[in-house]
């Protein structure tokens, strides 16, 4: 984390970052403050929901993130963003798409659990409700 | 045994445990520091693999990679616009290293020494 002598996250201050959280959310904002636990304060944050190659943005403003929930954070690269091949759609559409995707995933889970049960095994997911990343 | 003496002993045990724990931490921290500038592949607990150059590491084994490349099916679209990233140590499952950069004998000896000093 951030102890004197390790300037890892200090370099990222005032930069636009993509923060990937443990619940699967992607937040894009400008990093303003950090502390020794890698808690972050993001400014002008948008939550970006990705479904397939489409995405939708929701304005979030100022956000404080507890460090333990961060998976990774990356520097937003304008060049790479432009050639990424993703295109933006409206918030309602992306939320619908996300809901559909989640339903499909739940259905898959159900089928998998049933399959295992029929063979006398139980499916214990490696990842719990906290870790949807 | 009075409270103060208990506190003193408990305090000492806690401090020495933390010191030794840190010593083991130090081993891999130093090991990773020696690999700065090399290309590594970090595999996260969600099966995402990130290939990049090791830029820096800290005592919690948080890893900063530059010039990254997501080596699995890019089903992680949020990674497409990112060139340098900071990965939290707690989400790492594996760090794949170039075999010729690692002196396994040295590492084994160092680890053995640490384990030995910890036991004492």
C-alpha cells in the first residue's frame, strides 16, 4: 500500500483511472486522495456497465472506495479507449441488457447445480456474493 | 501473575510474531523487487490473466504493471482502455515468471533459512 518510500499510488493522483471492484463494478474517475489502506477518493466518477461490446454510463459524482474492495485500478488510456471497439448505448438499454445477462447466468448456475445434484455432488462456487468480479 | 506482567509478555509475543511475519513477507517482497523490469503474467482469483512488465511492488505484494496485455479472451472489456495498472495483492492467485530469471536454488535456500529462523 502506501508507506513512505513506496510511491505506487501517489503517481496515480489526479489521473483518470478505471477502478475495478470486487462486486464486478467498473468505476471511472479522477483519483484525488489515497491512504495507507489504498482507500480511494474518486472525483467526477461514472459507473460503466459493460455487456458484450456495449456499455452505458451512470453519473456518480464523488465516491470513497474502501481499499479492500478494489481488484485493480488502471490508468485510463485515451488511445486504447478509442480503438477498443466498444460503443455506448443509453442507460436504460444497458440495464436491460445487464438484467438479461444476469438471468442467463443464474439459469446456467441452476442447471449446473442440478447436474451435480443428480450425480450426488454439491456445487460450491469458488466465488461468493462479495466477489462477483 | 499481575496484569502488567501479562501485558508485557503478551505485548512481547505479539510484537515478535509480527516481526517474524514481516520477515517472511520481506522475503517475497525482496524477491519481487529483484524482478522489477521483467515481464510477468499475473493471474487473478477471477481467472483473469494480465501480462505486463513489473514496475513496482510493495510490502503487501500489490503489483504495478506497465504496458499490459490481457491474455485471456477479452471478456473483461473494462481492461481494453488500460495500459498501466495497479493490482491489489489480495486478488492475485499466481504470478508467472520467466524461468531463466529466477534462481530457484537461491530462493529455496533463502526460504529455508527464513523458516528455520521463524521456528526458533
